[in-house]
C-alpha cells in the first residue's frame, strides 16, 4: 500500500490565468492540489509486465496473480468516462474523486513468460504516464505527445516474453482489446486494438518500444465526451478510424546519465457532420486529420540527490484535429531540477517556453484556445512537490 501527494504552483507571462496546453494537466495559474491518492496493490512475481516489457532472469515456474486500485482526490482530472464522470460527488467541482486505475493482473509460465492485465489502467502508448513517477514522467508539465494521446483504457491486455538467444537481448510482444480512449462505457460498439513490440539490450541499458492503438472511434448518439479530444460524426453510420503510433528509444549511458527520444503519429478519419451553433466551428472533424511530432528528454544526476532535466519538442497538428487547439506547429523547451530532500520527498522547480507557428493563438485567453487563445508564445514557471510513502 502506498500514499502519494503532489501539489504545485504554476504561472505564465500572459495576462490570462490559463496555462493550457503548456501546463497540462493544469489549466489555471496558482496553487494546484494535483493529487492526494492511495494505491493498494499486489504485484505478481513475473519476468514480464504488460505496458512495460521484459526483464532479465529466468521465467518463474509458478502461476501468480496481483491487483491494483488507485483512489485519487485532486485536480489532475484523468477522467474515465462511464465511471468518474458519473460520480455525484464530483458535480460542479474542480477537485475530483477519481479511480484512475483498478485492475487484476497475473503471470503464467508459458513460453518464456506470459503476463496479463484486466480492468482500467494507464495506457501503454507513448513515453509519459499520468502519474508523477520518474522515469518515465520527469517533468511537471507534459509534452504535446501526451496531450494528444490516450491517458488510460478499460479492457484486457497480455504480454509474452519471446525465447531469444541472450546476445540478441530481451524481446516481447503485447496485445490488448479495450473500450477506446479513456472509456469504461464506449458510446459505440467498436472495440479498440492495442499492440506493441519491445526490445531491451542484453545489458538492459538500451530500450526500444514500438506501440500502437487502432480502432473505430466515431461519436454516436450525440455523445462527444467519450471521444474527446478528437470528435467526428457520420450521419450515415460510417465507422471512422482513429490510430496512433509511438516509437520510443531510450539509453542509459551510465548510472547518472540517460536520454529518451519519442516520436508519435496519429490519424483520425473525418466525418460529415458540422458542429451546431452550441459549439465552436471546427469542434467536429470533417476531414481526415493527422498529428505527429517528436520530443527528446535528457537527464543528468547533478548531485547525489538531484537531477537536471531538459526536454526539446517539435509537434504538428496538421489539420486542427484536437478539439481544444488550433492547427499549426508547436515547439517547446523545458528545463527543471529535481531535488530529493529525503527518500520519497521531491521538490522540482521548472521553466518552460512554447512557441507556435500557424493561423491561431493557442496560449493565454481561455480554453478551448483553438478559438479563444490570445498568444503565439508563452513562458511558464512552476514548482511542484511530491511526497510518496509506502505504508
């Protein structure tokens, strides 16, 4: 059992209090209680984990099982539609009660090791996750790749460690079937496929992860909450494909120096229904839309209990697919210092600069900045504290 509290303060250099998308999951300047959460878990004994990949060592000979339940209160609203949004206690509240992860997991001694997970869990796609765990989430603000990817899924997934010669490294494949993006109750009857290939070098210092999600994600029955941030409707009942792909290459040069490069590509097939007068123009996607980009993450342990982080980003929303952001090119530079005052207690000052090229103005103003933004560049400064304690 583990408890974790994260809070921070964040500000920009514009007259607006809006820090989206630079501050995602934070939207407003000021002090934010990101999370106060309790994590109840039992991990199965295994040499492979779905969403993470294979580990060195022989496969355990015995079947094992585990579980995890996360209980959260705070402003990092990674909502599972069909669950968290239906809790009456959250109505008209900024700080929400959430159950971001709840799942069973297990291990079977098949081939070189097989693990499975069933329930609701953070996505396997991309570099960052929706929790302040470093690695992989070394920054308080998030990358544009994270803004455009799913946060979690409800469904099942399995991962198989492949029997390979030791000099070829560690290999695994994963396959999952889920309820779309961030959904427990999908508003259409189509399931979504997750699949991945993972490789670890023989010395475990270099990792390669190729991750994919593909499925029909059209909005039906007038519901767009379950398909955000990409909304597309077909009046003829046509299925509208969405897919996203991520390639992550990371390397640890030595115990104090590591780097990770993440490239992503996404696509949403357009529908034929325009947004009505109650929504801004462009709220519904009516043409095939693409988004893609890359981010480079560099980390160096400075002192024994501190780490310098630097992130460089380039990202393009070619057709304005995101419901809250305009089409264009986004560039970002983020630097921070993570300082562990003691075990489990981290303080992290951070500075970020974003620049946009395009016809819109995605910074400042108010959300959705696709229509109400005011600036083409923005400075954001933040300071967050995370305290984790294993009970």
